[in-house]
C-alpha cells in the first residue's frame, strides 16, 4: 500500500515553485505513464516480465533475491554494475536522462553515480539549479533512477554516492569543521550527531552512500591531508570513526570509510605525484594503521570501503588480495563493496608498473577483490576491458559474480529494490540544514577549539583594558578554508573578523587590515631560501604595524588556506607560510598586546609565538560558524575544552615525532652519561598529544582499578573523580592510557585506551568510568598472533599524554604464556 501511495503522490504532487522543476515533474509523469504497469501495490516488476520474481519479492531472504537476480544478468549487465559514473560537470554531461542515454554503455545499468547535481565547490562546470531546494534534487535523482528502473532490461537501481567528511558534499548542507577539528573535540556523542545529520541529509536528498569518514591516521604533519584526519592516534581515530559509521548507517545510508589502507604514510609525507612507498612494518600496519578500519568495518559494520592508490611492500593495495580479501573479507567479515579511489586502478599500470597496461591492471584489481572502479573518465574505460577479459578466458565469470554479488547486497540493504524513489519532498525542504542541525554545527565549532597558551589569564579578554582592537592577518577575513570540495558548497561562512564584530562589546572599536597574504611570490622556495618581502608585501606589513600602534590589542589571525594544506598539498616546512611570521613579529615589536588565532589544517612549528605571545588559540579549519565560535572563546562566552588529536613538533627536523611511540624512540639526547656525548638536537614536543588548556582548572582524585580478566577474557573497570576546581564552567577531556611493563615484543611506551569529555560547573565533581577489555591490552606477538600476555600493566589517567595525574598498576594472570 505504501508503494502505491508513493506512486500516486509522485505523479500527482511533484510540483515546484521553479519553472524548471515543473518541467522536471512533467517529464517524470510522462516517463512513468508509459511503464506504469510495472508498479504494483507491494512490488515493482523491475524486469518487466509481468510476474513477481524472487528478487522483486521483499518477503524473500536477501541471499535468494541476490542469486535470482544474478542468474538473470548478462555479462554486459554485470560489468556495468562494476563501475562508477561521475556526476554532472565531472564526467556526465547531462543533468537528467536524455534519449541518448539508451545508446550509452549505462543502458545496461551502472553501479553508482557519484556527486550528481550537488553543486560541487570550486567546480563551475558542475553548477546546476537542481541542487537546491532539496526537493528539487530529490525529484532530479528520482528521474535519473527512473531511467535505470524503467529503461534497462532488469531495472537494477543505481546507488547515488557522495562525499561527506565535513558534512554532506551538497549545496547548503550542514557544515562542520574539518576532521582534524572534529578530532579535537574528543566527543563521541557529538561525532554521532554529525553522522546522524550527514546520514539524514543524504537520505532526504536522494543519496544512498556517503564516502565518510576518513580513517587514515596522520603520523606525518607534512602530509597535505592531515586536515582531513581525526588525528594521529589509532584508538582515538577508531572510536570516532566507529561512532560516525554507526550513526550514518542507522539512517539507512551506507558509510564508506577511506582510504584503505596505509594511505597517510607516503615516504617523507609526500603527496601529489608521489603517494607511494609507505615505510611501515607489518606490526605497525596492524597495530596502528588498520585499527581504525577494523573498528569501522568489523565492529561497526560499514558496508563500504574505498581502496587507496598507494602500494604496501611492493604491491598496490587496489591489486592486493591480501588487503581486499584476506584482511577485509576473511578476517573482518566485510559484506559490502569496495570502491576504488579515483585512478587507483590506472595507477597499477601507470605509477606502480606492476601491470604492463591498464587492461592488465583491471584484471589484477578485479581478481584482488575490487568491486567498483572510480575515475574521472567514462565508465566504459573499465567496463569494456572486463568484458574482453572474460571472453578471453583470463577473468572467470565466477569472480565477476562474486564482485557483483557484493554490490547487489548493498543495494538490497539500501532498500532500492523495495522503494527505488524518494518521496519525502516536504520533509527534505524542512529538515536539510534546519535550525537544530545548525546548533549542532555551531557546537562542533566551539568544541573543536583548543587553547594552546594563556599567560597571566589574558583570555578571556578584559574589555576594561581594551577599548580598540586591530584584527589582522590573512585569515582574519578569509572563508575558503571552511568551504571544502568534500563538504557543503554555497554556505555563508562567518569569518573571524565578522565573528569579532558580532561578539565584541559595541563600545570597542574594531579595526582591520589584511597585513599580508597567505604566502609570498617565492613560496614554497622561500621556505628553504629566505627572501625579503616585496615592496607591496612590506607596505601591507607596515600598514598593519602603524594601525597596531593606535589600538589597545592586536588579534593576528594566521595559518593556512585551501592552497597551503589539503589533498596534494604536502609541505617541506611546518612554519607559517610566506610573510606571516614577519607580520606577527612586527606587530609584537610595537608593544601592543597580541593574541594569535590559528586557522590551519596541520600542526605548525610556532616556537617564536609560543615563547613570546601570551595567548594562542587553535581554531583549525572551521565550518560555517567558525568566526563566531572563535569570538565566543575570545570574549569568554565559551570556555575552550578541545585537546590536540595530533602532537606539534618543535621543528620539521624531528619528524617522525608522534604519539604513540616505542620506548626511547623520541627521548631527549643527554649531554653526558651512557650514550651521552653532547646535546646536538632539539628534543620534546612543542605541544604533546592530548594537550589543551582551559579558563578553569580540574582536579583528579579517587582512581579505582578493578580487573576481572581471567584466562584471556574479561574486563578491567576504571573510575576516577574529576572536580572543577576553578571559578567558571568548563569541559575536561579525561584520558586513560596504559603501559605494558614487559612484553614478548617491543610495544608502544604509552597507549590511549579511553577518553570522555565531561562538562563541570565550578566546584562540581563527576565520576568518569572506563571499561578496558582484553583486546585493549593485547599485542601482536612474534608470530603476529593478537594475544593478551600476562604481566604487570600500569593504568594512567590524565589531562594529556604527558600530563598524567593518577596511576595504578595491576597484574594480569592466567593468560597465554610468551
């Protein structure tokens, strides 16, 4: 009855305020009327044979439905399911189906259509009037879906995919901070809210599959996509990723984590044309890089995964059955489909040269376990070689069936064979980007902010001292950092300057000048060969200096933009680009008090700023409300509680310098004594993993540790009391670590195994509880078996990886011997 009701709603009520939408509605109605006999009360006659086949019967077990459909498919139809069609303005030239579609290769179907009619940021060729309002987009994808249901022989619906790492990659969708900012919240519940919103908006807009979250761990901050990772620690990334996946899929939308695997560890952090040669041992692979994916896939049940285009140990991941079959499917029980990162298949031949041509690369990828290929070319570039390989006897039909079976399983899970069209037009217009979602986005921005320094409690600002303020720096008015090609487009971003104008008292005069650009004309060469500013650059700095002399406070907003960090934007330095450091020092030299606000996508080696500037606020790449959230922190409307999900080295010469690390691997160099012959290098972090200040203070007490582990099974229960010992409300992120006193192999010196963000009023106390299971204490032994070994473990609770407040040792007995 629901299907019939939807059908009549669709053909009778698809109206719109826009003329184009009305035309679209008429096309839908016309298309439907000629094949209306396929739509029945409880089922759709997808293959148009006049009877209810097993695959069309919702009461049948999904495995029977898959096998029934697979048995009816030709090689042409199977191979079409194994490719992506990139959307309008990328590969597809049409917004909606045309008569010529019946002559294109997708006349036999297609696996998925990616980023269709979403008004992709920074891509003017993708501009469309069908992205907004949401009902317009839903009607458009219905019409596209109708082509595949009604015009292809078996009517297999298409999976509409989209990006979603900063909110859904669609015009005016709800905007969130970059993942490195979300990682700084250390808030699992908040991440679940972000996932819920991303999934709901995807569903209402007609998308079935979201490429999110990114689960790479950022162990080398030179790497450009550090901004898009939750952090450097596998446990933190794994827990946030788990919650994101669960929340998205709870909305009936597939979550596709990326990039599987070891994508974030190219040699030297190099990106762009490099992206290869990860120097990672097998034990590091499993203990660090694969852990977040294991949590998302084995534990959270993600039904998608994106294979990366790098190699591991000489084998491209996308042609590796070790990764795509042995680990993913056999060990973790993955039941969804693997989609390739763009060009991952082509790189097997073109970059890695492990295939003599692209056709052989296709063979390697399919045999390894790849289900769907994605690239910025027409899908026949992949589909036709598959057909040829089968006909030549080089690719077995059984292997093709296995790959297609996974794709169909996902489409049945999505409900596409029971309800291929969306019908919640009014709800879509009301819910997408609604006020509740905006409040959560705002809260995300607030919680992502990290207070790095606050000498003499300079913050929050005392406006009895400051009657005039200069806001300067390249990020004072910039907003592009909050508009990602992987997130919402056409959003109204609040800059830091605008936020300050909104939030500062009206009697405070706010002045502005840019001060300098993000980088100079000689950048990035100026990172290794310093050059004096050009005359025009110096004029900008001088103007800022003169204005700074006339005010009581200078707020200098520096860092990155979309051109200095991101995909294919690795660096050879972690210093502020261009003339930004010169600007900071010049303004500081005036004697006017200075506050630094960082808007950046990676750790920066701000040693001079940390030494001389009294207050430093880390804002990361914010979302829509970033400027307002930062201003709230500056004036004291909000007490920052974020903690660093990635450590800041003092110099690029220390890299790799990260958390966790092996015993002594990052120790200082002694001037004398054993192994000491003089101090020749800088040691220690600028800011360690888990670090972050507050406008209040917190006291830790009453640590209790009780072990219930016996015979390698059980749990350890940990509780600790946290008291706000200051005068204002604040959030503390309580972090639990452990160390293994003696082990059969060298393990990490200290490992994160729990965290909770708690909000406390002045003098308020809360008990925070943690549960550690046997896997949390296990290691990969000499035989690479994952086991819990007996011994003494130290349980530590603190405010950062280096600020441990309480500790207690326990002994685990009765486990397997070493």
